[in-house]
């Protein structure tokens, strides 16, 4: 029971932290935090869908792949993570005014909180959804670091977002990915002496 409570507490905390990073620091500047966020910005621009709903929609196909590849428990945890992140983005985007600080400060804060959030999710046996799912599949198959694979996949999505947002924003997104994926890898390899059951148990069974 203790393990269950700690695991899901970490999952909710990581997802909330990720959502706050997006809504408070990255999305106000149209900076996509990753592939799914980039797709959310594209859908928001093209179809005028809310960012929270767009973020959820962008995850559906990948969740179907996750169910077959990683199993039911992992997928349910990821769905809970995506739902929590989407609700957090919707709440903060609607109710919390963005305090306009320098874009570089927001970028650094967003990268830090996003990386920590996603890293905690992976350690809790889930993911943030979106492009993290195929990234974990490739990382599992090739035995590569998840963060570096995420970086490569998301660069392609950023090329698409460059069609609707300023190229400088795409550059900021690449910088965000560089810092956040390194933070993800740091947390992925970090050893918690008293929480060793929080291993990155996303590997295919």
C-alpha cells in the first residue's frame, strides 16, 4: 500500500509540475515543450481548439501503441498523467495570469520544471504521453538514453511548428529540449536510496 501511494503521488506531482511548466512558462511564449505540445500549438492555431484539449487529443494514437507495447498498468498510469497534465494546463491557462518576465527566464524555469516532471513520471512507471511513448519504445529497443531519443524525435515536430510560429521560438524550443532532456536523463539515472522501487519500470515485459 505504501508503495502504491508513493508511486501515484509521484505520478500526480510529476504530471502537475509538467503542466505548470507548460502553462506558466512555455505556452505564453508559444514555446512547445515537446512533440505533443508542438502538435497542441498547431491544432490551437489551425483549428482554434483549447491547448488543454489539443494536448489530450495529440496523445490518443500514442496511447493505443503504448497499450500493446508496455501493457495495461503502464498505459493507465500514462493516461492518468496526461489527464492531470491537461487539466493543469487548462486551469492555469484560464485562471492564472501570466506574469510577463524575460523570455529567457521563463525558458529556463520551464525547462527545469518540465524536465523534473517528466523524469519523475518515467521513474514512477509512466510517461507524459505524446512523443515520449515512441521515444521510450526506441530507447528500449536500442538500449539508448530516453532523453536523447526524445530530443531527436521532437526536433522534427519543431520544424512543423516553425510554419506557424517565429523561427526564434523554434530555437527557444530546441534550447528547452536540450536542457529538459538532460534533466530527464539525470533523474532517470539518479539513485534514491530509500525509494529504490521507483525504478524506470517502463521497459517492455
